[in-house]
C-alpha cells in the first residue's frame, strides 16, 4: 500500500477552481512527480464543461467509465448541450450545497470528483492527488468519494483544521456510512453532520475503494503536533506552508495591516521546521519553494521535498485563461506584477493572496461595478437559526441579506465573490440575464522568483515537464 514516505520530491499545488485541472495534474504525474487536481467546485466545473459542449469529449469519456451509468446519464441528460450554449446565454444554475443535500446535488458532487481524477490518471501509471479546502465542508465527503472511485492516490487539505479527514477516508474505504461534522456558528461542535452512504448513492456497482494517503496542509508546528497526537485525526504527512504561499493563508499570529491595507507577516509566522521534523511524519515545504535551490534547502531541513504552485499555475497546461496567464507572466518578467495579501477579500475571513491586474476583481472600480450576489455559495457559513435549523450566509452577498441573517455589516466590507471570480479566471465566467459577465479574480503566491527565471529561459511559455526538469536539475 502506498505510504507518504513513498511520495516524490515535487508536489504540484492544487490551485484555484480548475487552475490545477486534470490536464496539468496528468502532465506532472507523467514526469514521476505528484500531480494534483483542485477539488474546489468540481460540480460547477463539470456542469459548465458539459454546458459548453464538452470540447474533445473528455467529460463524457470519463463519465462513460463511472460504475453507475444511470447516475452518469442523469447528469448528461440534465446538463450536456451539444455544440455548447448559445453565445451570451447564462450557465444553468445548480443547487447550493447544504447539510441535507438533494440526491441530484450529491450525485453531481461525486461525479465532479470522479471525472477530474479519472482524466488526470488516464493512460499513465503516475500518482495523482486532489486538494480540497477545509472551509468548503459541504462538498468534502462527496468529492472524496468520487475521487476514490477514480483511484486517487493522495488527498491534501488546508484552509482550516482538517481533523476529520483521516476518519472520513477510513470510513469511505470501508464503505461505511460517513457522518461528516459540519461547523455551524452558534451550535455545539459535531451537532450537525452531512451523512453519506456510498452504497445507497452509487449502488451495487460501487467498486472496492482504497484509502489514499492524507497530507494535511499546515502552517505551524502547534497545529502539526495537535493533529499528530491522536491516531484518529493523525495525517500521514504534512505540507508546511510559509506565508508567501498562494490562495488562502493562515492569519498571522499578530494582525498587522500596513498603510496599503495589506496584511503583514513577521518572523513569528514562519513555521518551526525543527519541531515539525521532530514529530516524525514526512513533510514537504510550500511557499517560496519554486526553485531548485528551495528544493535543496527543503531537503537539508529534513523535508521530503516541496509543493510548488505558481511555477505550475503559469505553465501551458494550467487551467488559467491563456490571456490572463500571458498578462501575469509579462508582469512577472518586467517586475510590475504585485501579489497582495488581502485581509478582507475572502468571505471566509482568511487572508487571500490576490494578483493585482487591471480589469479583474483586484481593480477597485471593477469591484465597485459588480452587483453583490452569492449564487454559487461554496464559501457560505452555516449558522444556527431560530427553530434549531441551519441557515447559510456569505459576507460577499448583498449586505441587507447578510444582516437579515444576523450577520454584522462590518463583515461585508470589501468582501469579494471568490467563487465566481475563480471560475471566471479559468474561462467559465457566468453571464447574467441582464448582460453582466463575471470578472476574474486571480490568486498566486507572492514569491515570483521561479516564474521570472522560467520566463527568461522560456520566453514563449513553459510546460509542466520543463518545470519539473528545472527543479530537479540541482
């Protein structure tokens, strides 16, 4: 059985919503390193690919391999548009995730996890992982089930304390009913659960499932020690993220905001690698880790290797819209691109790294022009309502709706719709009935040394294989 110590030196970051797409993960895996698909919003990604006509037939090919063909056919009948949507037509909405989802909703979540991993693993023997966010709890059990049906090798999770994942993976591998605890503001811990019965959902065609390796993405030795102390929540290893890592970051120990409104990290926010190494589990370093020298330094510190995001996010197999990728690379090459640690952008309350690009959501004028709307809802916060039921609110939704749900007005200031922004960044922007088209938000790591060197060596763009070869050259 695969163990964390068997994993390779380079782990490709699981970025955005389909930035780390199956194409990128497949390309990295074929080099012998760990390719990783993003597990974020895979039900929406699947639905929109089908509504765009499934160019190349990749989604339909993957769905034809799903063990329950009735379930796959229901999704195709509902969502596939031969030739794609008419120009300017909105994507059909899909139901928000809840702690008690409709069966069709959960089926789409499972299929999304399956399709992305199955395509990433197609026609090669390399290892493939999936990266999920702890903050998006409502999709976690279904996404992991779909990924495990497709044979995922590794699960990675950060943006919170992923204490329930080892138990969940054990239960899924045993095809036991999963009772996944949901954090509900105002309710006692573990009071509410999302329940998933794989046999009931997939039926008798459910194949035997193999438990994947689990790597917890952490930023401090304190969290590493907490997770490692109990066998039931102990991961198989860690990815240790330093503050320059992209996407959501753990907040600094002492909150300091500079004159530009940017969150500042200090020496106390750097992970104590000696204490993490002393725990005895394999670990990889992330954040400013995308150079050959960083790989050597990680190994010298006792790490197995590195997790690399930005180098891969900007390679040609990345899911980023090519026009956005070219602008990012140009800005890195000439030194004009700034990646800001925004303390307010994400409705989760976590700091979020945002690349500053005109005509994206980082532009104040563009942000001000967007009608506030929460129609995807992945980053909504469950809260306890009167009557002992669960409600859902998002700090990026219209202010009056948030306040009506007993949220505080100050929590809505400068919050951005990360869900719509990330799907727009990969060419799947929603078009509203009034003609408004969602604008991208782009996240990268704040350290751009690796991409700058790669851009100098490969001015026409670089591949995932070239990234791996360069990193291993040392």
